[in-house]
């Protein structure tokens, strides 16, 4: 299995390319900026990408989605809870210095529990709101792409439109702390971590049910 992280945009967002080495099918997760660089890397890896899947709809995660899906002949997947951000993509991108952003058109709406086949790999969708209403975890075996729900040592902000602190704590308790300890977490910003490490050291998780 291929998992590659490309740090893109002035906001240092983690775009991930995942791929199945057997069938050469791949997916792009959270293409926030630098479409050309992501497309080049997909080609270098020899992957055929038909899926662009977003953990959530914030500008720093989705600005390059339209360019990438058109270039690769892929479909864009997003949870409908985050539609409110889509029309603001271009305007917000300018504010954050993200160049070349385009308003994304979503092809497939994600639901909690969806299973998306990428060659012989399966990505399972886990709805985990709080940072945004439509935030989702994308689970690929023992690897979970968690967007801005949780970071190494921290959690996502809840002061943006649609964010809610009580809801994010509920998601962390029910959707992160219930995962096996050895689950690798790949966040939307910063380094990867594991459920075990966050359970023990993340100050925001202390006092939650399963911590
Ligand atoms: Zn976000
Ligand atoms: Zn972000």
C-alpha cells in the first residue's frame, strides 16, 4: 500500500496520495493547493486516480480539487454537511494566499459507513463533525486520515462557521478513542501520530470517556 504526504499551500496542509500497488488504483485525499505538483506525483507513482476524497470542505483542503479531478478524470467526494464552504472557496483562498483555487463541484456525497473501493483497498467513511459539520474520518485498515479533527497533541479549532466544541469532543470520544491503539492517525496538518499516543498525551482527550 502506498501512502504519501505532500505538504501544500501557505497553510501547510497535508494532501495524501494513497494507492494499491497491485492494481495501481489510487486516491487523492484533501488536495488543498498545488494541483500541478500533486498530479505530477500521481503520475510518478504510476497510479490511476478516479477518487478525490475530502475529509472536509475547508478552503485549505479543497482548493485544488477541481483542477485535479478534471486532469485525472476523477470524481470528488465530500460529506453534504460541508456544502456551505464551497461557494466561498475562491474568495477564502485569496485571503490565505492559495493561488489558482477554483470552486469545487462535488460528484458524490459521502455518508457515514460508506465503503469506497480503491482497487483492492477499501476506504471506510466515518462521520465525525465538530471542526466542521461534514467532517469525516477516512479509514484505510490501520491508517485513518482525520482531517482537522485531531492533530498530534492538539485538536481542530471550533470557532469557524459550523464548528462546535461539544460536538468535536463527542466525535473525539466516540470516533477516535474507540479506534484500536495502534491505529495510525494522518492529520490535515503536522506529523502523523497514533491513537495510543494521543490517548495518553493529548491534553484535549483527558477526561473523555475512553481515554
Ligand atoms: Zn479545517
Ligand atoms: Zn486545515
